[in-house]
C-alpha cells in the first residue's frame, strides 16, 4: 500500500516512512547541523511533549511543508533521546509515540489499520472456520471483518493467539484475560478499539528499540546545546515531583510483593492496574500521606497528574465515602502480582501484605 505524506508523518516508525526520509537524501548529520532549524525545533518540541505528557493534537490541519517537517522530526528526536541517555526519557518518549499512533489509528480506515498491524507483527486474520459467536458476540462475515463494517453489530477482529499474548504482556485489566475473550482454533477475537490498543503497545516497543544505545554525538555546539537543554527539561520534571523519602516506612519490613512493585514504580515503569491499586492501598495502610504516595508514580511513562491524584484520593478515601482495603494474598496471587514469596509469606496465618509488614515490625515472629 502506498501511503500519502500525511500518513507517513503519522506513522514514522513504518519502513515505508523510513524509506521516504532516506529517499530525500538528507543525512541525519545534515538535519542536526544544517539550516533546517524548524525541523530541529519540531524534534525538540516532540520530545518536550513526551516529557510533559501533552495531549495529542489531532485537529490542526498542517500545510505540506509542516507535514514533511513532522516526519523529519522523528529521526532527529530519536537521536536526541538516545543521546540524552536518560532511562525515564526513553520510556516517556516511546510511550508518547505509542499514544500518538493510537490516536491517529482510531480515526483511520480499516485498510490503514490493517496495514500498520501487518508491519508491526499483529496481522488481522479471517474468522475461524465454523465460528458461531452466539448471542454475546454476533458472527460477522469475512468480508465484513476486512472492511470494518458495523451494521449495528459488535464486529470482531481476529488475531493469532501467538501474536496476541506478547502484545498484551504489558497491558492489564480483566478484559485482557483469555478467560474473558473468545478464543477459537488458536485465534483471539477483539473489538477494533482493543486491536488498536495492542498496536499502541507494538509501536511503543518498536520506538524504544535502539534508544538504549548511546550514539556518537557530532562535535557541533548546536547539537550539544540541544542535548543539554533536553537534559534540563528532564531534570526539571524530576525536581517538580521530587521523590519521596518514604517517610517512616521501613524498607526491610516490606513484603516481597511490595518491594517488587515499589521498585518497578521507582524505576519508571508502567505498573499493571492491580499493582497500582495494591501499592496505593498498602502505602495508605501503613500511614503514608496521599501526597507522598502521589510522588512515587510521577516518573511513570503514562503519568497524568490529574488522573493519578484522582485515583489515589479515591482509593485512600480522601474524596470517596470510604477507603479501600489492601487486597489479601489470595487476591494478589490471582492478579499475578505475588512476587518472590519468602518463608514468612508461606505461613498459613499470613494472609495479607499489611499483616506481613506489621509482623516484621515486631522483634520476633513465628
């Protein structure tokens, strides 16, 4: 499929987009040090939007030169992110690029979505032979599925189980459990929105590839100035939400599951939904303030201040009628967030991570 310039700029991670840029005959070095100041500015702005978690601008129409500038800004932005060599920036940038692709894909024709999915290793498949989805999810024809027709029905998009599982590895929620999905003959049924969400994760992974290798930086004062300026932006966000000292919390008393989840949060990883809930409930249970809990989540790639504050206030009872209790150990196990249980965890009477923390606070436990 031939993509127009607008779509090349929307999906710069595609091979056809990279080939287009290569065909222009402009080297990365020339883009970094040449006269294309507006392209470099667009690249810096692209990174800054990732740092700030800015919303994706879908409404503004761009002239052809602006569209091409956006396309050229992507390889420059990748170079600068790799040169800054900050793990948090790498995660922020790749996450934001995934969100950007998802926002555009949601408004695309089915043919474009299919094309992107095929290159990202998540091709759409025809419905399995003899499929009869029953009353819960009406059956659609092969032609309808490929054309994305709805006709008042909940259309299904089928993908291979072997493609589905790695795609959803970092996506959480009960709707992603195979027990809540229609699975037949090695294929999984998805709604259009769910399929695009999986593509977002594929984009994030592709964008992140290569960003961990530090590139050779041209000996040019302008390039070094760009890199230093971005480092200052990253540090500014970190200072704005200075990490908590965790108050009086004793790290040595933490149950293994909380050590793991807290470590993931402090490393700037996106936590699964169950893990976020459990961590907030646990920290609230041991007396940590909502503000200190909030700071733990500020380095996450999908961090949105208003959303995080709302979730914490709701779980801790700050803005809701009641606070939520810490999930017990059985719930932690069923949610896949019981990590590295030790000998104390194995005690029959130990049924909650908060109980673990309190027992560890005593001089002796049996």
